[in-house]
């Protein structure tokens, strides 16, 4: 079962926008500035090896998995000071969660409506990266985040596509003051869903299809101090999902809906050699009309982490992070979940507590090596696609990973 990405903007739209916004000035701009200076192309690739003591994580990790590979190509073209076109194509192999087929991560037209030394305002149209938390916009670029894996209790890789981007319209504004920089966004669009999203929110892989039920709203508000040492942010999104079952399934669900609100509070402080980061995520979830197999319920998923990075030497960085996540903060031990599911979903599926230690070596500007160790208690962050048999979960497990990354 799979889903094709949907783009609601017509293919010729970027060219049409370029003609309308630049007009006769385009020819003059081209004569003054070489095409190569306005076109930027960048790329990256990473390969990881993952070993776990139990449970599948990005492939058959108990036997060592090499099924976590990312290759991305990003291009941007500035037609004029008011119009920028940008896109990124990504091939992502992620165990059973992704087969490496190239997909459009984002593809947008960025129109600068007004700007000066004190403020900026604009609009983006197309497939837009969601500004959710500190790392979502750059989550697939290994050089931009603190470890091989992002904190999974906030940035769930098992529902990555739902969080990553949306097809729609985004308004943004920036205000520059002596005390710092304020940035705000407001967007509406259709999120991207796939079988990983279905398995996560239905707690199992059922025969049928899941689609978005209307558009989602996204908003963010950020503050960055004048020294750029302190960054604070609030961001959130809504989503509604509609499930359409196959009637001949052995254990069919009724047509039902999942409504959710995903919110993150973020804080980060950067000094010369160290950084401190903390984020808190809350996700109220309403599940309705699926029948007795998945009774109606209101949950409040929760996740948070605290992280420190320290630059030992100019090219070496150490990372320490502790995180906790719960399927329902009112049922942190998972006993209610296990009772309601008649034992089909074990209590250890309801939470994850993770301690991570990582080391990064920047060999050069283009090459980086990373290694990471994680100690896990619980199985909340594990993919239901990769681990369909919940009875085989091991509550206490370890992970060791190595990653090589390249960029140009």
C-alpha cells in the first residue's frame, strides 16, 4: 500500500509568477547578473550502519542494518529581488519505512512582498517545509542537526511525511529590532500521508487507505536575541485524517477519523563552545468511529528532551541528550492501553525513555563522521510497520550507529 504525493499548484505556476513579478525588468536583470550567480545547487548524501540489541530500527538492526541512506539535491533560482524558486528532491531509504524512491521534499515560489532594514513580509506557494520546532525544516540534512537521529519523542520519523511539509500557502513576516528578531508564519495546506502515518495513528497496519480530511493549519512564532545566542519558539499544526477500510479484511475497522493538534515549545542557548537545547511537544488526539477494534478515545501524547552539545576541538563535537515520550500522558505506564486492547498492545508500547551520547568529527567542510549510542526503555518511538508483532517487543534495548555524510 502506498500513496502518491499530491501537489495542488499547477506546474507552470512558477514561470507565470516570474513573468508577472519581473516583467520587462527580467531581461535587464539577466544582463546585469550572470545566470550562474542566481542559480544555486547543493547536495548531500549519508549512509548509516545501525546495530540494536533487540527490536527493528531502520531495517533488520539486530543483525546490523545498512538500510538508512539519504541522498538529496537542492536547487534555488532567484529571478528577481522579489521572487525566488526553490526545490529539493530526496531519495530516502529508511528500513521498512522508506524504499528510497525519489520524492519532492519541497518545491515552492517565495515572493517578497515588502522589505527594508526593519521588517520583511512575503508569501510562499507550493510544497512548503513546515517550521515545526528547531529541526523540522532541516531534518534530512545530516550536517544541520545534533545527532544521527533527531529526538524521536518530538520529531517522529515514523510519521515523518505528515510533519515534514504540506501543499499550500504560507505567509511569513520578520521584524528586526535592537533587542532581537521576531519571526512569524501562518500556513494552510494539505499534509502528506502514507502507510506509516496510518500504522502509527491506528496502532497497527490495517487494510485500507488513509487520507487527509480537509486542509491543515500551521503557525509559528520565534524570537532570536540580537546576539543570536538565545532562540525561543512556539509552533503548531492541526491535521484531520480519514480512514477508508477494505471490507474483506480479516479484522476490518469501520470508516473513522483521527483529529490531532501537534504543538512544540522550543528553547536554545548557544555559547562559543557549547549549546543547550530543550523542547516540549504535546499532541491531543481524537479517534472516532473505528468500531470495537479501535474504540473512540481522546489521548494526549507528550514528549520532551534536554540536550547539550560541546565543541571539544574545532572539528570535534560531543552530544548528550535525555528524552521521554508517552502515547498518553494520563497513562504513562501503559496499563490502561493494555487493558483496553485486551493485551494486544503491551504497556511497554506506551512510552520511551532514551539516553543518547554522540560524537561528531568534521573531517573537512564536505565530509563528516558520526557515532552514537542510545539506551532505550520502552517502545513508543518504534515503527509499527517495522515491528508489526507487538508481542516481540523488548522493553530494554540498546542502539549503536555510525554515519558518514558528504555535502557539496
